[in-house]
């Protein structure tokens, strides 16, 4: 849905709902800025637009005015309160946009849990070593993309996001279907973590961080008309628990990969002798080398 607004006595726009919410979050627009979108009969504050009311309208308890000196208090049967603005639901609540750090930490939690699950199955089933199941292989993450899409379409969140109080909502028209969730997960996997190929994830995560800090919205949320939201400020305890979960999952994954260790080092030596020698220096001396294999 396209939204227009008035700035410096000029009509600006159009912009999508996520873009407008990001501009408000960054302070470039105010919830009281006059705006309009299809279906509205007049220009009205952004907080009152039907498409934005769920995100910008904050319900406040009415504050009783103190009577002026010499005047009796207003009786209870006084004039009725002014009706609620059109488009503002009765159950409107205040929402927050999660910080880039919170979003990144939530993704690390999800990825750590997934890796612990994958290698837990590998260890339990005694699956022989294959490079396709290494964390650096894009193929091993296909299940993660599908699992994340299913959770977002059904629950609107994932374990990592839920731990930090983050929920993904569809803004504007449409709903959080599996197709929309799958498109978002694929865009995050390609444009957010670089398909986990070599050093590409570091570059793509840095670029996504810069985009989110400068524009207020990521590429995948802008394309899919989605927006991560929080219904209460992030508590430091949640971040501490998230870090502990990542550390615990890393240890579980490392233990489950022990049967693969020798074969994995040999495969790394064949691709990069320097990296292989470094890893071998961390192993017991009786571990076989690539030549012995």
C-alpha cells in the first residue's frame, strides 16, 4: 500500500508501510505528520491512518485535569469523551522496532540451535563424514530455510526471535503466508548471510547491518512487506540467556562432530594445506594426515 505525507507544505511519497514506519522510528517523520493512503477521505495524522494505526497508536490512560481554583470538580455525568479517531482499534498497543544487534543475536541463536539439531542426528545415526553436511555447505542450510519459513508463517516467530521477544508481522495488505515467509527466508539466506559460503557471510552481514542502520529496514523486509516488532523493550537478561544458548549449542555441536574430526581435517588439508596444518596442530599427535589417508 502506497502512503503519502505532507512535509514542508509539499506532498511527499509514495512509500510502503515498512518504509514509513522506519522513517518514524529514525525521527525523520512524526506520528502526527499528516498522511493519506487509498481509502481515506482526508489527510490525517500518520498514527490515525488505518494502515499504520496498529503500529503507531499508543493508548494512554486519560489524565484527570485539576479544577481551577474556586470551581467545583466536574461531575461524573459530564459531557461524553471525544470519540476515538477512525481506524484506531480499541486494543492498540505500543510496539518497538528491535535493534540490529538484537536481530543478529536472534539469528545466531536460531542457527546455533539448528546446527546442534543436525549434528545431534548425525551423531545418533552415526552418519559417515560428508562435506555436504559441514556448516560451510549451503546444502545443509536448506532445511533451516524451510523450517524458518514454516515457523514464521505458523507462529510469526522462531526460537531465537521468541527468546528476545521479536515477532515478524506482515504490514499493509496480505497475510504472513508460507510463500511470503519462504521468500523472506530465502532472501535472508542469500542477501543476509551469503549462503554461508567462505567469508561471504561476514561481508553480507556487515552490508545488511549498514543498510538497517541507514535506512531503518532490511532488503528482505522491504521486498516482502514484513517488519520485526517487539511488544516490550528488550531486557538484558534475555540477551544473556541468548548468548548462553549459543555457547551451549556450540559445545553440543563440537561434541557431536568428534567422530568426523579426523576425516574433516584431511578434507580441509586437501583444499587448504595451511588451514589444515593449523587445525592439525590443535589435535592429538596420533591423528592421521592427508598423506597417510
